C-alpha cells in the first residue's frame, strides 16, 4: 500500500516538511529531530490506515491527562464553555 504522507527536508535551514500525496498539501513539522519526525510521519500514516485504532489511542491519551473525562457529560462541557463568556460580558459592562 502506498504511503499517504511523505517527508522531505529543505536544504536551506534543514526544516522537515510532510506532504500529503493525495492533496499535495505541504506542512512544516516544526522540528529538525529525526526521531520526532519519523514518529509524527508514522502517526499520520497509521491514522489514515486505521482510523478506529487512532480514536482509541486518542481516548487513552486523553484519559491519562484528564481523569474526569470518562464521567463528564456534554452538558458539563457546554456549561464550562459558557462561563467565561458570562464573566467577560459582565466585566466589559462594568468597565463601560
């Protein structure tokens, strides 16, 4: 199977880029470290081949960083996003 993403390095500066072979879109990986670039490239190619596995890996990472993610409801998430706007609106009105 043909790999969807390929790496290339520009001569000037040595920055590593990734190119989507289907869309021809090019994007900088923001690193010059070979191990890190290979890890990012493999993650992109695996996400195309196995999207369900990619979702499970993302959930595992999220659960490791936020222990309450499995218990949180959508309503709690929406309430948390609306609070900062209410505070900002009240502050803006107070300052005139």
